[in-house]
C-alpha cells in the first residue's frame, strides 16, 4: 500500500516543541476556537442568532444565495464533551489519514466532506425532504471511516480492530436515526461516509478489500498448511522432501517496507524497533530522492 503515499506532502506543517502539527491538527484547533466563540456568544444570549445566521438550510443557502452557509455550518459547534471528543478524533485519525494520502489529497477530502452535507440536503429538498444542518460531527465521523478503510486491522479500543469498531459505530448511529425516523439525516450520514469511501477508492483503497473476512475453512487451511516444505517427485516414482526456495529479497523500497507498514497498521507506530524505524527512514529518503530526480 506504500504506493498510495505521497512522501512529498505528508510532513507536518510545523512543530510545537516536539509535537508535529498537521493540517488535521489545524482544522481541529479551528473548530475548537469556533466552539469557544459559540460559548462566548451564547453567554450574551445570542446563541440562537448564531445558529440562524451560520447554519445551512437549502432555503437560506441556495434560494437566498447566502453561500457562506455551505462552509460556516460546520463551525457551529455548541460546547459539549461530545464535541470535544470529536475534535480529538479529528486530530488523531485525521492526522493518520493525512500522512497516508498526503496533505493535498487530505485537504480535498475534507473540503468535499464539508460541501457534501449542504449538497445532499439541497438534493433532498427538491424531493420534498427538508432539513437544516449545523456542526461537524458527520464530516468528522467520515474522516474516522476513512481511517478505518485505510487501516482496517489497526488495534484501537481495548484491542478491538478498527474495522469492527467502525462497523459498530456506523450501525449504532444508523439505527439511532432510523428509530427517530430522521430519513433526511440518515441519507446525509450515509452520503458523507460514501464520499469518504469514493475518494479513497480514487486513491486506490478498496472498501471491499478493507472489510474482507476470510472464511473459516480458508483460515484453517492457512494455519495448517506446510509453508516451508514441498514434495518433489523422483524419476523412480518415490518422492523426497526438500526445503522450499528462500524468499527473494525485496526488489524495491516499496516492497522492503511493506511488512513494516503492516506492523504499524496492526500494532501502531510505537511498536517499531529502532532498526525498523531506521529502515523506514532510509526507504523514505530513497523515495524522496527518486521523486526529485524525476
């Protein structure tokens, strides 16, 4: 999967001491500042004015040409533990998605997710389903889904794989909207996740492959197959057992660090040994030099 990485644009924007600051970090900070401003305005008794002015509805955003609402709705986040948790999730998982896709591709993904909500609501309004949206919970959940699609076997909460946690949260949120008969917002939620999946498909990440589950029979065979020995028939009709040929050395930097990237996906970057970190850095330097020479 290394070929999907853009080494030219996955470096931090800057550093705060020893802490790297990525575009995802800046976006999370911007939403945090907006949350503080919402609290200040709300303390003056004008919270409803803030919601009415900057939230998105098809009537105001499209028919009244108040186009700023296509973006500002995402920054109308009332202060809450849930909002703070979502911003932490954006900073954590968004950073990993950004490092994988590259800064430019991640910026496009985030912009599309922000615009997708108003576009979907506008389409629904022409079908007779009306609604208003404020807050960034749906775009940020779609960023988490993007992380799950990239690293489905990453170990997250209490050792649970990312793909199972993603399926569980997606299912619970969908059931909640179904129970409330919130058909418009259910379509909005599914649409945002679909946008994330489609963008990753453009970058070479298959959603089907990410959630592929091997059959029990295939798992059993893989566990009990003889990987190091093979049988070669003799001319006389008998057979002999010989050692399987040694695995060829990786022929490129891409192949040489694929096992390291798989380890990061399963156990996190903190699991790498010093030798593995050095090997990853050497491969990165080699790829950067190759890009410059081209």
